[in-house]
C-alpha cells in the first residue's frame, strides 16, 4: 500500500473523525442538559427564523466567483500593459479580488439576515 492510497484514506478518516466527534459531543451535551431538567425545547430555538443557509451560501459563492473573474480580468490587463511577471500577478490579483468578493458576500449576507 503506497502513499497514493494513504492520502485519500487518511483524509476520509479525518473527516469521519471530525463528524463523529461533533455528533457525539452534541449528544453528550444534550443528555447532560436533559438530566439537569432543562426543557428540550431549547434544542429547537433559532430554527425557522432568519435566512436559510443555502441562500447565504449561494450569495457567498456568487460573490467569490465574481471576484475571481474580475481578478483574472484585472491580472490580464496588468500583464498586457506592464512588464510585470505573469507568475506573480495572476495569483495575487485573483486572491485579492476573491477576498474582496467574499467580504462583500459576507456583508450582503449579514444585511439579508437583518431583514
């Protein structure tokens, strides 16, 4: 069994371990609260109000893709009209614009949540 097999296997085991820890910890926490006599309705609080998570995800992905596209376009303009190295300009501008897009998406999602 070579390293080609160990990397995906270890990645799968890591993801499984994280999900298992999250659910087992949540279950233990809920059982401890129930043993103390806390009403079980607290587990349903926070649901049903606010913007659905898929809408926030779509807004963030949209702004990320828009930012990446603008970054590629700006990098193309910069490398065409200057003598800067392509290898440094493209990743830096793309990451900067993608970050700006994610920040804009976060602020937009926060405004959606206020409504």
